[in-house]
C-alpha cells in the first residue's frame, strides 16, 4: 500500500466494514477495504483505510453515525 494511508476501522464482520466504507464514500472520502479473512471459514479481519489527511473527519463521521 502507498504511503499516507491509515487504518480507520477493523472488524471481523465484512458487512460492518463495508457499511463504514460506504458511509465514508458518501462523504467523499476515498476509502480502501482490505479483506484479510481466510477462505473458506471467513476467519480474520476486514480493514478500512483512508488517506491520513481525512483521518479526523472520518473519525467524526464514524462516531456521528454510530458505526
């Protein structure tokens, strides 16, 4: 991954991570989802990354939306 990206959210639930990603995208924040869950059992984490310049704004959005 390129420099300047930071992890803003981690969950073992893929759909929660996808929800966070979509809410941030709706607020025009560029977002990357990295699925580290193994196949076929889906054990592991799903991580949401944003650019470090958007960290504070993204954190406020996540808290405001109770994600």
